[in-house]
């Protein structure tokens, strides 16, 4: 559960409100803006406790009298919003100066050398948005030679010139601290948002202790919504140590991605000499001045109720029709980006230009609708970026015509929601490929706007964006790799409806179910867990605490030893197959018949091409041929769900199926039958009670582990972190298992930990149950003759019980070779390993592992690439082209519960 504070103060630089003034009466009105911390209707923490918002407001023109300020305070007071008014010069030096010219590039890993070489530093404060003769606001084209004064003596390397900016930065943070200190009370919680106020936690801590005799009576959360840089870049900041100390005075420091948290931990270690600790429950703590600071990772989605309501507006529907009519006959590719270098717009346009050049078939079929937003917060950066963009847009239009690109510059920081939703509804593809980026909710909004029953769209996003760690169905690209980028656009344009729907299905559950209210509750749950862990540790020093480095990651992703194994000889295998007539063939599904992408440096990665969760046609054809042979009994046993398994192979006549790791099975479907009859093993566990106990724990870990999800089958509960940062996912898995074990100790269950997944299953459940049942029934059907050929193949730990069940059947069979004394599943008979037949009643037994690794199987094939040729070979068919099949496909969508 979530421990709700007595009062919450949400503190941000800009209050999440929109102020308007009636030009006639002069009265002010206010409404909530689009913001993560604006008051919402869904799951809002404001409905659970008193919530107040503190931040600045900026009006055009700026308010100049105390009477105007009091009028604004009065209109905001019913919304529980309390404005802080800043001097215009101080505000410019704080926001446009220190925040946007120093901290923003540094936190996005742009170092001083980049700043000096690009000239970002000095010209920013000298460039202003201009108004033309018609009254339109424009960004100037001018660079140094265009009339912008640049000093020849000041150096971008000299940070002393930033003293004024830093003084204003400290002053603004102090103003916020003074305002809060005057109203906070014991047991309140203050949540500070983003880098503009990174000094505030320390200042508020100091003020509160002065008021309470050196005691801290409040809790503080600090959440950073942009990236945190590497320690090497962060150390270049003249005041980096003070910034770190400011953040570390909070009880919780939150980030949107584990990479950013890792950089923060490294900076804390290298600059302040701090070490981190892994706490019980999968949390990370930093020891700072005698207290423990929790470092948290969590993600937030859009407000689905607001988006859904906005989609029904007439303005959205009308604008959607107008866009489609304007670009009639063309597929629309959408892009909405801030016109700054790190947005990667130029790289996107380079890829689009290359696509039109290399794929002329798209010349008359597509259009890129690109909106460039110009907020005016980084003026020289925006001017330089727009100059480059205008040049390449002009080049594209000159070579391919104006119909292939619809380009617009808009002076604003955010495109209005109705305009965005109209564009999302009209566009089949969204491309957002920044080279550095924090949280961007536009791709999530795009996915939700095209939810079922609408036509799904395709998101192409940069691997450098935080959203790439959230979305599992997006096509991820390196924007610097133009050829890969082009191939991804072509893939998105040619993607069939089934794959589009599958990719949408991977993300829609999170997108639709984690609005800001739920995210807020998740952060407070982490705060509660951290507080409880600290209290427990103070009361009992025997509680486990892992030191830095002892995080169990090596255990979760250990590399296996490679003992000597025998590769399967396909010729001998086919000879044994041809010489026998009472055969049983049992195979795993995912990782065997369907290739499963192996985890790499990052478990989540994008591979081009996918066939969905189904075997290639050549494998299905071979299975059909084997099942049509009356001498064969063929089963496929999977850890996947009944629906997925039936969708993939349910149409194959004569094929037996078992799903949920063998918990449920159906005998082969004969030609005259139209529906399978499913049966389940009695495993002696009240599975509904297990789910009631386990799911609250799993939901907690899912909320804090980006990309993870829970999967339920008939008799298993799986938590997949296959699509997460591998280090963070493995760390969470290492703490999830003990917590589940403690909660489920009353149930007869066990835990299976594979690469990328943790499963809870009944202790009695394993794939060997199906293997034993099938072998015994087929042997009984043939009477004294028994079975003369057994072939069992699988790729991972869950398949080992299939192999040992084959050996157990041979050992107990009258037709088999008598086992030596003391034989068990770990003692393999030499004759069985070599598949040597008993001369009196021969039986060939082939247990085959997919991949060379520690296994009970007798033989191995190198990978699932070898499976098609093996199956096609024994059925007398041929592979397409007469050579080995290439399965270089994306399996990110496929189940890891094989």
C-alpha cells in the first residue's frame, strides 16, 4: 500500500496553470495546463490528502504592480496554487541563463568543449525572437556574421562569466525555500520537480532544522525529469558539488531511467566519495551525512481520460479530415520536435531524404508532416538549428517537390493538444529521434490516440531517448546510423496489420494505466518503503544489506560453462527416423520452433524484421508432414498461453499441444475435428489464492522497473524484465524472488529464474509431466512392441525436465535398456546418451538441446537456426533456395515464458 502524507507540497519552477486576462475588464482567470503535476481526476493524490502547488507564473506582459500580483494570488488560491513572483532580470539570468545555457546542455551530456566549439554559450542571451512587418513572431536567421554581437575577449571556457547567472540561480532557489519554510509543518511532504530547483532540498532542510532545534520533521522527494550526465561531464560544472549536495538532502531522488540513476550514483561516488547500497526490496540507497537517500526509477504515462475526451472535439475531427484531404493519397509520417540540435531533426530529415533517394517507390506515396516548435529558451541554438533545417527542407523540396514534406515552424513550447491529436489521427507513423532526451510523452499519446478499435500506428524512436526504455513496441534506431534509420522507416511503412497490432498491444496497457496520479502513488510507495527499511535497519542491525557491487547481477546473468557435448549428426538422425515406425516427437515452442532473441548488452533492443509469434512457414510445413505420417505422434509443449499457441499452431492437423509449461494439454486434432479438447493436471495448488498474494508484490516491482510486465497463464505467474535495462532488471529480480518466497511460503510453489524472467509455478508442474503421459500412452497403444523412436528438443531450463522424463521412461520401460543401480535424472547412461538401440527391441532416443550449454540432453544443435533444416530433412522436403534458412528477425514481441 501507499502511505499518504498529511499534506503534500508540489514544487516546480513553472506552476502548471494557464493565466489569461480579459482585455476589457482586466480580470484574471486560470485553468490547469498540460503537466505531470497538474491536478487530474484519475487517481489524483489530491483526493487523498491536502495538496498545494508552489511555483512561478509568467504573464505577457509581466505584472508590475502589487495589486496585479494580489489579483493573480486570489484567482489561484481556490486551486491551492501559490505563485512566486520573480524580478524579470533575475528570472532571465536563472532560467534563460543558468538553467538553459549551463545546466540543460550539461545534464544532456554536452560538455564544455562542445559548448565552446559550437558557440552556444555567449550568443544565447543576445538573440531575441523578432516580429516582422505583418506582426508574426519569427526566430532570426542571423549567426555571428548576421549582426549578433560576439565579444572577442570572453571565452566559453571561462566559467567566471557565469557568476551572475549562478547568483540568480541560488537566489531563486532561496526564494522558494523561504516561501515553503513559512508554511510547512511537521510530517508534511515536499516534492521538488526538476533541475531548476536542485538546490532547494538542502536550503529547505537547513531552514527546517533551524526552526525545529536541529531536527528534520518533513520528508522530501526530488525528481529529475531530464537526463543526468556522466560523472565526467558533471565534474566540469563549477558548482557541481553544490548541486549534488542539494539533491542529496531529499529522502528520495527520482529518475525516469536507470542509466540516469547510474550516472547520479557514479557522480556521488567520484565527487563526494559516497557509496551506494542495495536495500531489501530492490531499492538503492546512498549514505549521506548519516542518513539514507533512496534513488528511485519510475515512469509516468499520459492522462487517458483527458486525451479520450479531447479526441471527440469537433476541432480534432475537422483538422484530421483537413490533413487527410490536404495529403490525399499519401501515407502521413508525423514529427513534432523542439527546434534545437539535440532533438535530432536534421538527422531525421537526412534519413527521409535518403529514403526518397534509395526507395523511389515512396516518392509519390508518402509525406512527412514536420512541426518545429520554437520556445525561445535557447535562442542561438534554435537559430542555428532552424538554419540547418530550412536548408535541407529546401533541398528535399527542390529535388522531390513540395508534396513530399509539409514543414511548419511554430513559436511555442508545446503544440496544443487538439492539433497534436489531429496529426496523430491522420498519421500512420510517428518519428521522434533525439540524440539526447529526457521524458517525452508524445509517443505515448500517439499510441493511445490510435488504440483499439482504431488502426494502430508505428512509433520510430531513438535509442538515446528515455521513451525507448518505456515502449516495447516501438522501432528503435540510432539516428546517426542513417542507413538503419532509412530501413526502419521503410519497415514501418510496409508493416502488416498483425505486426502493428502486436506492437501496440505491447505498450497500450502501460500507456493507458499509469497516469500521473498512479505515478505519484508509486513514488510515495517507494518513499514509504525506504522509510520503513531505514527504521527496520535502525531497530535490527541483522537485516541484510548488500554493499556496492554485491547486487546479484552476475548470478542472474551468469555465463554457463561449456562441457563437452556431442553435436547432433543429421544423417544418423534421419537414418534412425527412416528405420523406425513407432515414433514420438516432442518439441518446445519459443526458442526452438520460434527463434528467441538472446539478451545482449541491453536486453531490450530492436532487430529489423519480425514474423510475429509464429514459426516460419517452412517449419509449419515440416510439422504438418510429420503429423500426417501415421507412424508419428507429435506434440509441441510451450510455456506460452493457450491462445498464443493455438494461434500459431492450432491449425496443424494431428498435432498435440500443451501450454503453460505442460499444465494444460490437448490431444492431436484429427482431420474430422474442429475444436480441441483441453485437459489440465491436478497440481494441488489453489492458484487464485497464489495470485491474490503475489500480484500486489509484482505490481510494485513492475511500477519501478521500466519495461517489465506481468504475464499470467493457467498455472504460472511470470514477471518479465526482458525489455528492461539488464542491470536494473536483474537487480530487481534478485530481490523480487526472496520477497515472493516469504509471501508464498504457505503454498506448494517454486520459482524459476531464467534470463529476463522470473516465474512462480506449482512445485509439481514441469514439462516432463506431459512427456511422461504421452510416452506411456503411446507405449500402451503399441503393446509389447512399444516405441522405437523418441525425439525431444528444447532450448532452456524448463525443457530439462522433458529430457530427464525421456530417460526415466526408457529406464522403466520393458523395451528400454535397463538402468544401472542408482540411476536418477542426473545420471545419464552411456547407451542412452549415445542413443544406441537395445538389440532385442531397439529404441532410438534423441534428446537435443538448442544451443551448446549445460544440459541433460544427449546432443545439441548450435541454435534455432538449425531447426528448420533438421525438421525439413527428416520429412524429405527442401528449404527455400536449397540452403540454410536465415532467421535474423526481431523476437522482442515473443514470449520469454518458453
